[in-house]
C-alpha cells in the first residue's frame, strides 16, 4: 500500500510530503512510524528540521496542531516551515482585492471616511472634511477638497498622484502632514516617502523613477 507520508532529502534538509489522497488518520499513523524509524536511525544526536508540504491539502488549525504536537514528541525533530499549493478562498479573495485597482466615482462628504482595500483610481468628488483612505496607492482624476490617505496604515511604498492645490492634508503609510503649497509642484504631484523617510513631492513624470515597481507590477509605461 502506498505510504501517506513521503520523506525526501534535499540540500536544505528534509521534506515531509503528505499525500492528498490519504486520510488524515492514515497520515498520523504513517508519520509516527516514519519518525520512530528516523529516531532509531539517528545515532549522532543531530537536530533534524523538516519542511512539511501538504500539496493540495489544506490542514485545519486542529490538524496542524496534531501534526506539530506529534513531531514535538521527538526532541531532535522540528518543523522548519509548512507549505501548501492551495490557499483558503477567503485569503485568495483578499489577495485579489488588495492587488486590484478600484475605480471609485462617488461623492465623499464632510465627516465621511471612505476606506478601500487596494489601489484607487478616483473620479468622484471629496468635500472639505471628507477622507479617502486606501491600503494601496491613490490616483486622482476627480475633485478633491478633503484628505487623501494612501498606504493606510503602514504601507510606506504607496503613492498619491493628484493635483494638490485644494488638498488640505495627505498621508502616505505612517506619515501624515498638512499640504504646504510652497513644497508642491504645478499640476499633478506624486506624494511618496523618500529615502530619508519623509514625505516628498515630485511632478508626475518622476513617478517611474520614484516607484519603478509600480510599473513592473502593472505593466505600465511612461
């Protein structure tokens, strides 16, 4: 009968592969047999760390705990990392939302805070006292008289791309400041955190220079 747990050696150590077709009960039985054998063969008292690969199987929190507790019974064995070829649907949807550019065309009124997960291309209008807040970058093509907060709360690689003549306050990542019109450039500005960890302002044509990864990710050109 095919074993439900396969041991593979590599340059980095050992890998335990849990076969997707096997029941969890069979995996636990075979894993214990394998660990007993390894312990008997290990005459050097050398520590062995395993990479645990569950392939297309997702272990529950309880199953993870049982596997971990079993391996911890053997003082010389430990788990280095656990990997799988699949993720939870909720995690996948969250990743898609986080990496999506959302088109937003709405009015944000005084006292209203609109929060978006991911990047935002904004076509609407923000009244004085309104706030547009995104976990990613903000690109403005609408009218803004309120605050823009990109990379909320601590994504310091985000940018704000917007005219700033009527914007009272900007935030990128953890840095927040009132807009000083003497610092901004004419037309569309790129607001970002520079190498000395301060908010900086550059003209739009400098976007690719200050954030080249933005173009690598989205395939854009300037």
